[in-house]
């Protein structure tokens, strides 16, 4: 039986996908580094920002903290990966 899908697990799943696009994780099949995909990473970060906006006031403290911390870290990683040249949606 698969583990229960929680909001926090969903956030971590999206964060892992964004980290993969940012080149932070290796290809799970080959173990080789992956090519950075800034557009893919930006799209996931925008989805997480949208979730933060749309769920405001409806999350428990832990869920809110996880979402805010994930967004903060991914935005920093994005700026580092892009050299600070590309902007993404800010709240």
C-alpha cells in the first residue's frame, strides 16, 4: 500500500521536481548530472507560489512553514542557477 498523500508530501514532491530541473539531483537511472532546465524549475516554483496564495489561511502551522521554507530555498537555488538574470513570480 502506498504511503498516504499529505499536503506536505505533495509540496516535497514538487520541490524535488524543481530541484531536479535546477540540476541539484542526478538522473535516477544513470546517476549522471542532468541539464539545468530553468523554465521547468520556474514553472514549478510558480505553482508552489500559487498554492501558497490559494491556501493562505487554510494550512496548519507545519504545512505553512514547509511551503514557505521550500519556496525560499528554491528561489535561492533558482537565482544561483540562473546567475540572477531571470525573474520568477514573487508573492
